[in-house]
């Protein structure tokens, strides 16, 4: 069974540009999560998508956005890139939906490293 | 919002030694997850604890959730170089029995094991 796959592995952009990161969840998983792991800041929750809708959002500005497609894959868009957006962006998937109350084991991808120059 | 504090922030041990990593929450833990990360890579799920007093083991790693459900510990017995990496605890944020679908993570503990 294929795990969570992310692309690209590495991405280099300059300030002001836009970046698009992609994620394919484990087959059968309907929820996709995006996390940012910046140096010294730990793992920060960005976005949660389930069944094509945004269900929860972390404390990030609106220039961080995304969507989930009918096949449950997802993309994260970061507009007007700033130097501090340089980080490892991790995608995870699970079977949880917004009404679920129980274990929520997230399976993570290997990440996309975004460097903003 | 819930905050998780891990201690120590980093740990250097000699191969064969035992070690413990702690994770303390500012609020009641409804689900506590332990992950391991190799530098610059994704997270690998280790164990999940939900009930106060619960203890789980896998190979040489044991995780416990205290009775009050505000602290968890991860214990590695007879450490090996393969145990090296970053250990992160993550917690479910729940209210009224409904998951908000995100995990809050601690800052991580960097473990180095010298052969």
C-alpha cells in the first residue's frame, strides 16, 4: 500500500512568488492535514480538509490556502512568499471526519522543503 | 489552546543506556500520540494512548499516560543508534467529544545515541 506522497520534494522560490505543494493521501483516507515545520518553531497546524471542504485552520494568514480534490488529494498554495515561509511542509492523512470522536492516527508524508530567497 | 511541553529538549546517550522523554500538557489529554522523525523527513507513528494509566510497548519503547491524563512519558530501554532522531508528542484537541481534526505537537526531543 502506497503511503502519503508529497511533491515536489524541494522547491526554491523568491520573495513575492507563489508556491504550490501537492499531497496524495493513503487510499481510503478522506482527511488531509497540512503542517508547517519551520526551524525553531516546531510543528504548526495549517489546514485540515475532509470530504473536499476546509474543516479547520491554524493561526496562519489568508495567503496560506489550499483545496482538496474529489479524489481526496490536496494542494497547498502559499501566495506572496516571505522569507519566514521557508520550512518543511508536511502533509498527513487519516480516516477522521469532523464528527469523529476517537483515535486520530495521522500518517505523514516525507514533506516538501520550501526555501524562499 | 492546548500546549505541550517536552523535556528534555535534547538528549545524548551511550548505546545500551535507558532513557526517558516526558510530555506535559496544559490541559487534559484526550489522545496522546508519539511520533519519531528523522531530521528533515516525515513523522513515523509510534504509539497512541487514550486512557489514564494506559501503558503500551513496542520492541524496546514503552509509553505511559498518567492517571490524571496530563503527562506522558516515552521510555527506551537499551538504546541503539537506530533510536536516534526527533521524538514528538502530539495531542488531540477535543471539546464536547468532537475532534477538531488537528493535533497539537510538542517542540520535540532530539535524541543522539553514540555507538
